[in-house]
C-alpha cells in the first residue's frame, strides 16, 4: 500500500531532521522501503514564484486571492509530477499550512480540499519550543527585515493554526 504522509509545521521547525529520522525508521521496518521526500514550498511553490518574478516575502504579503492562485498552480504542478494515483510511490510531503506576517496576521495558505484529495494516509504536525522556533527564524533572517521574522506571539498563533488545519485534513 502506498503511504502518503503529510508533514506540517510552522516556520522555525526543523523538518529535515524529522525527515531523515523517519526515512531511516521506515527502512529498518520494511527493508528497502522508503519515502520520496517532497518539499512543496521549495520545489513547487518556489518554482511558480520564480516563473512570475516573485520572491517568498512578496507571496507572503500578497492578497488572499493571489496567494490562492499561486498555491493552486504549484499544487497542480506537484500532483502532475508525482502522479497522485500511482500506487508504487511512498511520499512524504512537507508543507506549511499557514503563513504568519506582521501586516496580515496568521492565515491559511493552502487549499484544504486539494490536500484532502491527495488522500494522505497520515498527517503529522510538528511543534517545538517557541523560543527555539523564534531563534531559528531570526538566524535564518540574519537581520534582514524583508524576511519572515515572526514574534513569539505570531509563532504561537501559527503553531495553533497548523494543528487545527492538520486536524481538519486528517479527519476528512
């Protein structure tokens, strides 16, 4: 049976460490069986933004309609590329369910029905210590104001929203 695992988590979560551990665990449990890691924002949304001369800060600050159009275009590219109906690929899909910005607050950036149609077998929402998440986002921003630099309160909101969206996806 094909596994389709979705890995959610707000900014500041170290998904790569979890992915490495999960992949190693899966191989020990099922021999050569492993996951194909798909980083949605990096591989698909980033490509759509690049094709439209837009960077992530512009996407994060864009109106809801623009975000939805860009996200859906990237999602269509993803589903075409991985052939969602294929039964021989085990996919670990990482994405952010929400975006949190000073000017717009926390809002859901994904199309939940599209993610539900992906038919995930499991949905994991990663959480971490808020102070560690904040430190990581600050280190990544390197003091550059245009990059995402959420406050502790915004990170708490994002973490709560990711959990809610993850629950919605998992129960549909």
